[in-house]
C-alpha cells in the first residue's frame, strides 16, 4: 500500500476504536483476529503485523555474516564504556 493510493477517511470511535475499511484490510493482508503492533512514527500511527516487522528486520541484518555476533560486540562496547566511566 506504499504506492500512491486513494486516501480513506477513518473516524475515531468510542474508546479510541478504529475501523479499517475492508479494501484497505485486504490490500494490507489484515484479517479478522490478526494481532497488529501499533507505534507512533513521525506523528503518524503505524499498524503492522509482527511477521512484517520480523521480515523487515531480517532483511536489514541479512548482510551481517553468520560468524559475527552483534550481541557480543554490543556487550564489549558497553563494558568498554563502563570502564571509561569508572576511570573518570
């Protein structure tokens, strides 16, 4: 739905409830009972399926070699920062 598509007005109902129009739900692959992750991004409401988020993250980190541990690198960075702060 990232292509330029017609805008649809959606009214905010009681208790903050939104009804996503059927055509938009179909276009996005949203089905009744789906769990969506909601977040604010640059003043916009973004709704995504958890699977979509996982796919985006996998693609983002696909170039990281299997023998490289980003977790280990982060821990090493944090330990180095802690050492520097303790020395000050």
